[in-house]
C-alpha cells in the first residue's frame, strides 16, 4: 500500500509538562512530516529528512500552516445523552430523573440506538476526538449499535452496556443476572473486534443493588484486562444518598473497593468531593479520577481539585472528559477552557502545555493505551488531527500577536472549537464530515 505523507507543524507530547516553559516535554517540528502506511504511523520528523529517507515516493498532503496533533481523547461520555444536552435542572439527581433516565429509555428501540450512534461518531470526529470512553444504555442493543457503528468507522473506542437494577424507571432496569449475562455476551461479541474495547459499566452505586455489585465483581475478576467505569462523588446529595444505601462502607469510595472494583483500569467519573482517605485509597489502587469540567459547572456539582490531587504525597491519577450530556460541549478544546477556569477559581494554574498533554498522551496513559493512541510515535495508530489556530476572524486577529507555541495552544483552547478542526484522521483515513 502506498504511503501518504502529511506536511504541517507536528506536535506530540513525550511526558507531563512541568511548566509552561518545559520544551523537553514535547516534540515540535515547525516544518514536519508524518508518514502513514496501513493505518499506522511509519515515520515522523522534519519534512526534509523524512521525505528523503523514509518516503520519497509517498503521496503528499500539505496541511501547512496548520498544526498536526494526535487525535483527542475523551475519557467519559454518555452515548444515549446526545438529545438531553442543555436540559434545565437544579442539580445532578433532578437532571437524571427528569430528563436523562426517560431519554435513555428510548434506547430500547434498536433503530433509535443505531441512528444516535451514527450522530455520535459524526459529532466526535467533527470535534477532533478520535477515541472516547462511552456509557451505552442499560439495553444490550445500545451497546451492539455502538460497537457495530464503530466497526464501520474504524476508531478505537471503549464502551459498555450500563448495569443498573434500582432507583430508575422500570424501562431502565436489568437484574444482577441479566447484567452479568449481557455484559459477558457484549464482551464475547465485540471486545477485540476491530478497535472495540468493552468496559464493565456499573452506572453508580445508587442504581446497583449489592447483588449487582457482586455480579460486577465477578466480571472484573473474570476479565481483569477490561476497563471498569462508574461515577463517584459528583454531588453532595448523591454522596449522602449513596452512603445511606451502603451503611457498612466507610465512605463512597469504599463501596467500590469492597467489590474489588478499584484498579489501574478503573475510571471514576467526577470524583470531586473526596476525603483524604478516599484520595489515598484511589491513589494506592492507581484508579483514575475523571475530570468533567463543563458538566461540573453546568450541573453545579463543584470545583474539581485537580492540582491538589496531583500534588499529594499519594497523587491521584487524573484524566479529562466532556461527560456529554451532563457536559455542554463535544469539544475537548472547550472542555479544557473550562478546566482552566475551574483551576483559576481555586487559585491554581493549568498551563496550556498541560492541557494539550492531557487531551492526548495524558488521557492515553490514563487508559493504559499510550502504546497505540495519544501520540505521533512511529508504530502507533494513525489517529491524528489538523488544527487551524486562525479558524475564525477573532482567532486570526489574536494570532497576529501570538509569539510562542504555548500562546498559540492557549488561544486554541480559549477561542477554538470544532471550527478549528480542519481534518480528523482515524487509522489514516480522513473522517471529518464523512458519515
Ligand atoms: N451519575 C450517574 N449517572 C450519571 C450520568 O448519566 N451523568 C452524570 N453526570 N452523572 C451521573
Ligand atoms: Zn457520566
């Protein structure tokens, strides 16, 4: 197969940036070339040497003067919530009960799940997100629709059939046995097929009985390589209700610990209001606190103490995510804009290098997938995006005064959105605007 060479300004992170001046944390090629062959990155570096040594015969696509980055990664989204974004509610539990649970009931219809799955991939690719970690609905057919669509699209996606057997409408409940059997079937049907990854997905402790949590534990023991995703400590009222349902547990985190659910591939959505004991336990387990900035602001859930978690003697691993549809934007750029403001309100700084590291390599490392995604390293999957820092008149005007790469990234984060995404490549194929 002929190789394709993409010319542009390449940016790929190597490690966590220690400051806004940490030039050793990334690789930047001001006239760079990325060579793709068979869906993988075959070469990367400065244009002149890559062209001469690695790809003299390659087809060339010129993306100058734009930036070429790894595809963005979103570590927490709800695929059945595309039609509840922007629903007016006082808080999390009101929002779930009034809008979200009724909406998810619609996914009992296969045709509806298939239609929304098509929109899901269109919208994520339009925003430059090439990998997402998704909750489907309780209905197995919703997971089948999601994974079947992803098999057609070719992206690396992590998703799971939601397990929930109480405190929700009848149309949204399974049983411990159903949750176990259907999750096993989803794993058998989809895990490892194409780039599909199945996650064990108990929604949260409020909607799972102890019997269902035990079924979750059985799955986690049977399939230790799988991701586990759930929600934790998002909202004060949620925390109190949860603890009342599991009085034997020390705290909310301890509920998941008791069922063996805390490990290095466990993603804990929100995790805003953790005690020191909980943060220690999560740190020791190596689980991930998933920060969902637009959702936390939209639902008024609280200010995620990212810097405090990272600075602890026992640091908490973190990732970032949109949390569509509690979140209010599909764009990871907009998401990091809000993450920045959440740190500002706590008198902490989140520098633009850290933001772009988090959306790419940082999130890939949180998923234990940095050998495949989140980077432009040779041999990894060719998921990458092309970003225009002057995509709108306001951005073009501001770009006139930008002097450094960090300033440019900060501008992209502050004023950018899907309009800045010129193209999205999944396994080497251009997918923006193509259903
Ligand atoms: N906690 C349990 N389910 C959900 C959900 O769908 N969205 C959010 N934001 N929090 C939850
Ligand atoms: Zn969520």
